[in-house]
C-alpha cells in the first residue's frame, strides 16, 4: 500500500558508499531536518544522470531548506559510487539493493522497460518529502521513467 500524506517515514536502513567504506543509513533518522528521497530507476541512465546532476548543482537551495537529500536506487553502492564520480554527482546516494525501500514506498516497477530489458524490481522515479517530524508531506511517483519529479513542488513542500 502506498504511503499517504501524514504517514511516518518507514524504519529502513540502506547502504551508502563513502570514502571510509560502506555505511548503513537509517532513513528515519534525519536529525530534526526535512528529508527528500529521490528514487531513480538505474544509475548510469540518461534521465537519472540528468536528475541527480540537477539536484547536485542546486545543492545550496536544498541546504537552505533544512533538507537532507538522498538519491536512492537498487544499484549496488559500488556501482553508484563509480557513476557519481564519473558524472560529478555530489548528493549522497543510497543503495536499496535488497529492495526494502521501493517495496515499503510502493515505488517499484513490476517490469521496467517491458519488451526491451524486462527488468523486475526497479525503482519508479519518485520524490518523497518528509518534514522534520518524519511525516510525509509530499509524494510523486511517476509511471514514466523518462519524466522527472517536479522539483519546484518538492522545494515548496520542503519550505512548508
């Protein structure tokens, strides 16, 4: 079942590759800050790269909105690291390799790119904004992986 506005953020731990190694990140622990989770289908694809680069370039705007921001995909943290370095993606990326988050957020394609790749269990491109109390205040889950979430609406939700 999809998360509803007002729902509490699920207690899920994802993996992040840092300079020190792989770390576990509990997404519900946002230290009294707003939280933005941007789910993407696959590291290395065109629209995913464009979206993560746009957010990276606008990083100060998200900081000014008291937001912790993560990009999330089912790729391994090692693949995410290589992709981020190659494309100057500076926002932290979290690996949902075990697909816990995409299932909890109901943001999963049953089949991604049917007839072309027929990949199962890939994240739908989506945006989830939680306030500093961990309550969902905005969500956008896209069926078309070629579209990007409305980042202006995301910023409005972070402001409110």
